[in-house]
């Protein structure tokens, strides 16, 4: 998930999503769930060893993987605020499903997973990693996959935006309250500054604003060609381009990480 620019001590950085975690599912989950199924369902359904969800967030890829496969699922999510709804969601599942998923409350390199999966998914994650952190992720993914394993990466923006863009989330009702928000993205140096604004209105949306919150994140652009070059250094080779160009699919070579 997004890497926040919140100014906090090192030991508190894993809770950067304290604001967005409350609003993420209510404003984005339905749209994101449909996207996750469309982008990754086929590959996950063909998994024979395990599925690795890197940057699991509140669990859309994780839950889809449990439903669409019969293998072990590893969900990696270091942010406590996002991991909490993931754990609550898993707690509501039948025990048989819960036995197939392991949640790793750390980064992938800290989890030190070795050969646990033949399918890995990085959804809504890569754009939000500093280039140095992004490049450091690929060897850890290669270690976690078996030779021949497939990695699916939701691509970051290929370039910096030419002008500020705004996306308004469809408002959602919860009882007598209406939840809304918007996302503004603009170039800031060599990065993209993305600011989320959230609000809650009373009286079904017709009343006064009861609460307002904001949270800001950085994103870093990278082209498909650039990512393929980085991944090749860890033993990955590109697969044929998918129908949806938002996803880059690569396969780990028989020799694994170089």
C-alpha cells in the first residue's frame, strides 16, 4: 500500500495509514475487488504451491486468493492500521479457510520467505515505493517464489502528470451518515504527491460536515521497460503482455535469482 510522508519516529512508521484505513474499504473496496478479480483471478486459480500477496492492505487479493485457489496464501502487510481490517476480515472466515492463510506483519525481506509460492501479486503497491526500496523488493520476491513462478505487478504511472488531477470517490451511506472523499495528484519534483481528503456528513449527506481528515502520500513513476530491466536482475523474464496493460507479468527463470 501507499507509503506515507507522515513525520513520525521510525518505530511508528508502520501506522502511517491511521487516517486512510477508516475510509479505504467504504470508499474503494467494491471497485478494487472487481479490479482484483479481473486482473489476477486466472493466475491465482492456477497456483499449485502457494500465493504471495505483497502489500496485502485490507485483504482484497488475499481473500480472492483464498476463494479462487486451494493453496497456502501468504499476506505481507507491515502497516498495522491496514492489517487490522485484514485480520478482522480473516477472523470472519470458516476455520478451514483461515488455516490456509498466514499474515506476515513486516516487509517481505524481513519475512524471509523461501520458495513458498508459485504466484505472487503486487497490487496497489509498487507505485508507492521509493525506487531504491522498489529495486530491493525484487530479490525478496524471487526468493519467495519457486523457479518458474509468476509475478504480477500492477504498474505505477509511467511518467509524472502534466497537471493536477482529481478523482472523487462515489459517496457511500452508512446509517444516517454519508462518507465521501477525493484524491488529488500532482507532480512534486521527481515524485507524485497524492493527497486524500475525507469527510463524513450527517442526515444522509444533506447535513453538515461532521468530520474532515486528510492524508498525503508519495508515488514514484516507472515505465514498463524500466521495471522489466530491474526485474531481469533478479532472474525474471517478461511474459506476453496482458489484455489489461495495467499489469506486468513476469516469470522467474529456472535458476531463480541471479
